């Protein structure tokens, strides 16, 4: 799947926000495979929440489900 410019920009912003908050600079997006629309996104919150399970990938799944 080719990512749209909008989704790429969303990922860039997640990385910037995550890095500024003292986390590893990463983030995750969840995209609908049929419509290619952004469903949800999250930066990593491991350091801020002092929670080793607060990885961006896990957070987007939790937010969506």
C-alpha cells in the first residue's frame, strides 16, 4: 500500500512530538486497508507513562478496539 502525503505527514508529526516529550522518536498509524483512510494514530508513550507496554503500535490498536 502506498501511503498518502497526509499519512506521511501525520507520522512525521508523531515522531517529532514523541521525541520532544523525551521518548524514542517513533509513532504508529492504523490505516483502513480498503479505503486507505487513517483510523487512529499515537506517539510512543513509554517514558512519559513509565510503562514498558505503551509502545505506539500497541496504543493504536487499543484506541481502535
